[in-house]
């Protein structure tokens, strides 16, 4: 069994295969990193350039062993190969690992960033790219700082996605059985989905579509248009500003929290509908059919037909609550 890394930088391919057997004490590990930087590789910081322009650096396993001790490096690479890349130049970055091979990328600005792993973890910090494409078959995808660019992330099996901040024109993320979480999402169009994992979002902006089958959906703050649906899971959303919000669950409950000053038309349907006494609905209409209740009305406006909230669950309960922005911030920080 071996862990393999294939990296392409500006069309140049570098490959490394690390055996998992004990073997000799100092195996030839091949090139582990190819970095484009002004002053040296992130793995071999003392290797300097005389020239000021950026050039590729290749750092071999034997060099790493001389730097920090062969035994420590070999053990680390056998258990968890971490691929470090630091870029300060434009171009394409293409990294592929097998087995438990991991990837760590930080402070990059490039044209296209493509990463593919199996069970390994991908850690991305402060990435700016026209296109960010990440695939994992059971591994973790972790984003620190901002991932800036049109982003596609797909995690199969129990692979999970946890990104601090996403910003771009188009964001598409999917998981199967793993958590999908982001703290800040700024995009014109976003589509996030999971089969069995929960979707946990902080502050989201733009046109957002969320979908799960058995997982739950939580949104700390939504500003824009939101469409969320789940089969068995619950939906919990705070709507700070809105255009159109459409929430659907077949068997789960739906909780909608809004500021008392929000202007919107509301239509709430479920086995039971609870509206907080702090919210005053005008021109309220109520209907009941086959143990299914529908309540509709206006909040603070009558003429703005393009701003509405619809929440519909076939077998669950719908709750409409009042919550201020300050309360939402306190709840997020607690």
C-alpha cells in the first residue's frame, strides 16, 4: 500500500509515491513539494533564490530527512502525507493524492485550483482563484480564511466540508453522509446539498438553494432569496432580509425567525402552526384540511408582493418567532 501525490503546477507534473511498509530506514521519497515563491519552499525554507523572479523548487524526502530527522519525517509521511504548497503567482494548480494523502494549501492566488483526494484531509487557507474545484472520496475539506472564486466541492461517502468563508459568483457544494458547514457565504448563486448530512450555515447572502434528504438545515442569518427543502430533517432559519424564502419539509418541523420590523407576506402550512404573540400578522387567513393548517398574512406591509416567506411541512410543525439581529449574534457566539 502506498500514498501517492501527483501535482501539476503550470502544466508541469510532479509525482511522489510513499510506501507504507517499514523497508529501509531512509527510502527515496521523491519530490514532495513544488512551490512557486520568491524566497524558497515552504517545506525547505532555508533553500534560497539568488534571482528575484519566481521559480519552481523541488524538495526531496532525503533533504527533509537531513533537515528535521529522517525517522520523524518517514513516520509522518507513512501515517499522513501532508502536501504543502505556497504560491504567489498566477497559473494552474492541480493536486491529486491517493489513500490517506493530505493536502495543505495556503495564501494562493492562481487561475485554477483543482484538488482530488481519497481519504485524506484538504486544508485550504486564504485562496483566490477563478475556479476552485475540490473532490474527496471520504476525506475532509477544511477552509480557513476566505476561499474566493467560483467554487465546486464534492465529498462522497462520509466526507465533510467545513469552510470559514466562501465568496464568489457561483458556489456549489455537495456531501453524501458528511456535515456541510460554512460560517460566511457571499455569492450571486449558491447550491448546497447533502444526502444524509446536516447543513449548518452562518450568514448567507444572495440566491441560495439548500437540499437534504435525512439531514437538517440551519441558517443563522439569511439575506436574499432562499430555497430549502428536506425530507426527514428539520429546518431552522433566521431571515434578516429577504426577497423570496421557500422552506419545505415532508416529515420535519420548520422554525422561521424574523425581526419584528420585517416587511413580508407569509404563508405557513403544517400539522400545527404557531405564531409568536410578538408578531402581528395583518389580513390573516386561516384554513384547515385533512389535519393540515394553513395561515397567511402580511407583516408590516401590503403592497410588496416580491417579498414573501412560505413554510410548508406535510407532517411537522411550523413555528414563526420574533428575533432581533442582536439576539441572533448573541446566539451564534454562545
